[in-house]
C-alpha cells in the first residue's frame, strides 16, 4: 500500500471516477456532524456539572471515527480507548445512550456502571472502550483470532492514540497479530499530544505508528486523518486485506484535537497558533467543501445538520429526566449468574 | 428471635420418628434441659430435651405423627429477657448460633454473618482466661465463671475451655446423680419405688432387645498379666505426671484386643441377621459407667492405629466426655467391638450383653494375684501370679465356639508374651 | 480406575474438554510442540493440531489479551502462564481487564476463560519462580480461583473451570506434578466452590491448599498416633467461590482451627478465612485461630533453605500439638 500524503484530493467534477458516491458521502458527513454536535453538548453538560467524573472528547477527530465506521458492517468489531464517544456514536449507538452514560444515569449505555471511559455496546459491535493504555490492542488480537479460528469473515478494528505506541502492550500486540496473521486493523489517531506532552518529545521516531510498522514487517501507512474520504478508502483497503487472510494493518492518521486531553484540561501547553492552523483543517470544513465539489446540494447538507441538532436536543431532554443509576445494580453482574457471591 | 426444634438424628440408620408424647404445650416456658417430647423410632424410644431456652410458640408436629429426621417439629421464641442489673454475669444467654445447614442470606455490605450473642467475662480472677466457646457454655448451662475458674486453678490450669467446663460439670453431676429421689412407698413389696432415669430407661430397652434376639454364648480364658504389669510400672509415674492420666490395664488389653482382632476378623464385624460385614478398621467401644446411674459405650474410631499410650489418652478423653454428658451421637455409633471393664469390685468374670449390630463383647474383670502352677525344669511349683479372667460373649449365629476360643487364646498369648516394654517406647502401631 | 500422575491429569482434563467442545483451545509458551516446560501438555498438540494448541511468543500481555478477546467473542480459551509469578508481567489483564469486563459493561460481555499457572515452591527455582500466588488473585473481585491438590481434582476442576462462564484462575502446583493418585475412568466434572473434608476429626480443624494438603494429612496421622490429637483436615480447593459453610461447620464441631499456607505470611489466603471464622463463629471458638505459613520472605534457591521456609509436616505437627496440648497453665 503506497503511503498517502496530505495533498491528495480528487479533481472536481470527477463523478464518473467517484468510488465513494453521494449516499456514502452524506452518511460520512452525517456521522461527523452528529459526533461533533453530541460532543459539544457533552462539553456543555460537563460545565453544568451534569456530566460527572471525567470525559475525553474527540472534537476535531471526527473524520477518523466516521471513515472507519462507514466502511464496517454490523458484524465487524471495534475496540477503542477512553476517548471513545465518537467511535461509539459512529457505530450507530443512539445519542441518549451515550450522553446518558456520561451523565451516569439509568438510561445510559451501561446504566451508569461503566461511565465515559468504558462505553460498550455488544449489539453494535462496540466491544468496549479501554482506559488502561494499550491493553485493548492485545484484546483486539483475541477477537481477530476468534474470527480466524471460527472461519468468520468479520474484521476487528482497534483505535488508539499516539501515546499508546510507546507502551509494551502495543509492541506485543503488533508482533502477535503479524505472526498469527490476524484480521485486525490497528488505527493510530495521532493528534500530536500524548496527554499533556507533545508526542515528539517522548517518541524515538517522528511518526509514532507509521515509523514502527517496518519493525513488524508491515507497510508504512500515514494518512490525513481529517479527510473522511481518505480515511474511508484506507479503511476499505485494510478490511479487504484482512478478510482475504492478508493479516493486520497499522494505519497512522494525522489529526488534532480541538480541546484539551480531558475536560479538566484547557490545553494551554500548545504553542500559539497551532490550534488556529488546525482549525483551518477542521474535518467538517474539509468535508463540506468536498460535498460541494461533488455536487451535493446545500439543502441536503443543511438537512443533515438540522437533524443532528434535533437529535441532540431530544437526547438531552431524555437524559436530563432520566433517573440516576439504580442501586439494585451495585452488586449485579460481577459474575455470569448476575450476582457477586464469592462464598456460600 | 425464634429458634426451630427439629426431629433429631437418633441413630445411624434412623430416618424418621414418631412423637408419642409432648411434655410442653404452646405458651409454656422452656429451660435448657427440659423434656420436650418423646420420640419412638424403630430401634428405641427417646426423650428429647431442649438445648435452648425460650417460650414454646408453635407445635408443628403433634402426637402420634411420624416425620422425617430434620423436620421442624416446633418453634421456640428465644430470649428470656435481659436482667436489669449491669453486671455482665447476669445477662441471659442468647439462642445458639443458627444451624450450619441453613446459611443466612448475605448482603453486599454484610458479607459475613457476624456471630450473635453476648456472653460472660473473658477473664476470671487470677489470670484465668475463658475461651469464647466456654463463655457461651457457661451462660447456656447456668454456671458461674468464678466457680469454674476455682476448679481450674485447683488443677493448675489457667484456661477455661471446653475441657475445663466438661470436668467441672462432671464433678457437679457426680454429686447430683448419686441422689435418687425417694417416692411414696406404694409398691407391692412395701419398699421404695426407684424410678429409672432416662439413660437407664433407654439403655434398658436396648439391652433387653439384644438379649432377646442374639443367641449369646459365653467363653472365658485366664491370662497372666505379669509382663503387662512390669511394663506398666516402669512408665506409670511419668505418664501420670506428663498427661495427668492414670495408666491402667485397660489400654494394654485394648491394644492386645486390636492385634487379636487383626487375626480374627469375623469377631470385628457387624451382623444383620443374614450377613456378616467384616470391618477393615477396629472401632473400639469402651463401656463407661456413669457413677452407677447408667452405662454408655463411646467408640474410639480407628483404635487399631493407636499406640498403647495413644489408647490410654483416647480412653481417658472418652471417659471425661461421657461423665460430663458431652458425648455426641457420632461418639456412640459405629463400634465394631466392645470392651466392658468390670474389674473394680473384684468380680471373677462377667457375661456381658452384646451391643448389636456387633457380634461380640469382652469383659475384663479383676486382675489380682492368685495362686498358679508354674512349670520349671526343676518341677511344678505354686506361685502367686497376677491373673485376670477375660470373658467374651459372642453371637453364635456369626461364628462358632472354636473360632471364638481361638480368638481368646490369641488375645491371651499377646497379653502374656508381647514385648510390652518395647511396645510402649517404639511408637509403632503394629 | 487408574493411577495417574498430577501432570497426566492436567493433560487428561484439558483433552477431555477439548474433545467435548471445539471452541476450547490452548495457548501459551512452549505448550504445543514441546508439550510444556513441565511436560503438563504433552500429546495435546499431536491430538488437536496447531490451530487448537498454539505456541506463542514470550508476550504475556498478548497471551492474556488474546485469551480475553477470544473469550469475549465466543471461544473458550485456556491460556498458560508458565510460572505463576509471570502474572505480574500481565497483571493489568488479571486485575483490570478480565475481571471487570462484565460489571463495567453491565453484563454485555464476559470472559469465559481459564488461566493455568505453574505455581508454588519445592523445585529449587529461586525467588521469582517459586512463589505461591493464589492470594494475588483471590483478592480481585470478578475472578474465580482454584488450586487442586490431587490428580482427580485436577481433572474435575479443570472441567468445571472450562465450563464456567466466568474467568477462572487455575493454579497447578509444580511440586505436585510427579505425585500420583487414583482416578476413575470416564468423564470427570467437579464443581467450583466446594471444599473437601479429607480426614474427619474431632479435636481441631486443619485447613490446607495444594501442596500443603498432603502435608497436612501426613501431619494429622502423626498427631493422632503420637499426640492423641484427632484432626479434621479440609482441602479448601476453591478459594473463590469459597466453601465457607464447610469450614465453619467443621470449626463449630471442633472449636479449633489451623490453616497451612504456602503463601508468604502477610495477606495469605488463610488470613481471610481466619477473619471469617473469627467473625461468624466466634462463640464456638475454644482457642486462638492459628496460621501456619511460609515466612514473609522471598524464597531462597538453596534446597535446604527452601524446605525450611515452606511449612513442613514436622512444623505442622509441632505447631498444632504445642498450641493444643501445651499452655493451659
């Protein structure tokens, strides 16, 4: 697979060569807009002290979630980090379930048992959001191994940040996936910062994932993570390879987060001007332009945006009136029998 | 807080019982030890006593009803009420801990069911400590900590535990049991009517049945205890000092019996009227007299694996438990052979009654110096020798006189010729 | 009936389950072609093939992560940690990922997997390869923990562990691999959460686990023969779920309890049991509850020193007889 750079844009009016199509483009835009709007609402609710604990937002990183999700089918499995709201919404989980979980209410995706960092929806293939850096790469290998062993054709997609590439589990998982040729796609969202530290300060190579691929015998894949089309094409190729028994892929997506690491962090460690430069490359801005190039009408675009805002309002209303997490669940589901008993 | 009264387990093969009489009615106050009801089983009739105090609030199984062992027959409302006085000693005992077979439901915040109850002092005077179990037993049996402590101190013991309480209660009982209550003279003989106590009544019925159903044959053999005595004298002072136990002839006889039973397995068996079930292990019953007010036969399980001194300790322990009324159903069951020690009053021999389903029982009578013929190279002489008669009653359905006699002969041979000095010091069990 | 070694029982238990359910697979380091460093998986590769008995690189995190991901999505994997202490290398999975999955996801996902550990001392491997670490896993909510002491229990508990929908930590004792025991023919399936009274007794209760079980039994024989003490010996077998009723029932009968533990002293598995007993049946205790344990030290390599450290039959006999028969004065 040839390395892509940030310059690759199709020429306008090339609809005859359009491998993506209007419907998918509208879908990609819808995913990104709804993620953006829902995440912004999450931020507001946090300021109102309705979202409790911690919350890691994906503002600015929507294209990655949208592109990879749009290329997945319902049987495919995704694993992500604690910065996982976008990946959860992108797989079709309703907004009120996500916001409800952030607000730790009974209507939440896990009824308040897991919280923001552990969003899981098995029925949507969202096989968990993981808070200990690196662990889920190894777990994703297990899901892929199962597909291979049972002769199923689903792929496992595993999202993580640039900081993950320096932890031991990353390296174990990559080596393992390669030697067993597992149908897993590793996606590094390089937003240039590992928590509060520039990734360049703490990594031995300039591109934390792409520059390590060779160490595992994998091709170097580095893409513009803010261009949903590029993400989509890359995802489709990687999934095809995996389903054909070609083994894992390691994809580094360059992106940027608009807010701090978590709600508690205003991001003051960033050099002046950097944020502004990246706001120019806001994925939604890029995509609005892309859709116009491909002749999608402003009305269609506005309709998506209006629907998104309506959905966010509805979800907010539902969540605000939802009861808190149920006390009956305190000791539920420690074990498969639904209980907690460690003794007779 | 209420406690349940259940149909108790009355014997190894008993599965159900019929209540033939209730001694209490609903609303009656019940104290520990009170007779509650009488149960008839296929083996025996037994009176069941209360193990907790309270008020009988409900009778679920009435007279003439047969029900399975373990069924709840009545309910007792516990607690006699707190005494007003602040002194810890006057707090009434709370009902005993819930039965192990019915665990309480646990909650996440009470994952362990803390034991209920507040019992007496943990420290008596003079540095005497009281174990938690002992504190509960003191309270449940209406004893006084200080009195028990005095008894312990006399034995130079600074800890009141279950053993100390058993000893104390045995002593208390000895003084109580020898008093037989005289009743109005209404008998035909013109003398006193002595009512049998419960134990005697119970065992009497069993003895009668055994006598009726088993064809008893009695055989006796005389054994020379000189070698045993020599070894015994060597060690008894030290044994007494170290263990607080007097070393009698009984452990030696028990040991010899186990060895003899190895060679004559049909004597160590159960008989059900049709088949003889040989037992691989010897579970030896030792008849214990309860100060002339009854007889119990507690069992030493696996007695064949004990050394002679081990048997001495085990016998002493059983006797102590028997005399303090602390024998459990387990202690009284499963015996494969029994020994009845009747020598204390100088009898020559005794023909004991067999303990069904065992097939034989040994009586040991007085061991004393008697004139005996001693054969030497120079001729026959009369000399005093320490002699004792060993008498065995056996079930003639199980085996014949020749087999029984051979067993007795083996037993005699072991007693007379075993190297007892070596036996006591070797620590081996064969 | 046959006499089988403990290690052959491991093979029999695993193969019994792998024959029954094709989703049961085995992974670990050198477990396949080499048959395991302790030869406890010999023959499985030949019978089930390289897809079901799969050797891995030295990547404990990847091994446990793979087991977890596979279990979450429909398989029933068995993963081996060659030496129990390697649990520390992948402790995130044992403590944070596997046990908390079901709870955090509100029951959506679970981890029906078994992790086998080569546990315990007696083979002179030194401090980092000899410790007993059942207690490291007993304390984690969401796990189940078993440590069989005999070949028949290995098979039965392996079957129960594989069939259990919860993650089970399966501790095999390295020093027991060569020991033998009677094993009936046919399928053997035991139950988690049940202790066994191996020797009934009346004077005290001795609670033991794994290698300490045969030592406790031998000590009980000596205690009866030489000290007139009739000890009841319980093989705990399952730390989580814990058969509390069995232990409590025994202590109510005897009034005295001793634990024999190979874990280093502090927070060994017996500490929790002593705590439960002291709480729940306090008024049945006739004396102090005593733990007989390895001292709180890393283990030495020297054979004579290692033997001194781990509770021996002599030490058990001495401690029990001294506590029971001594000092009433």
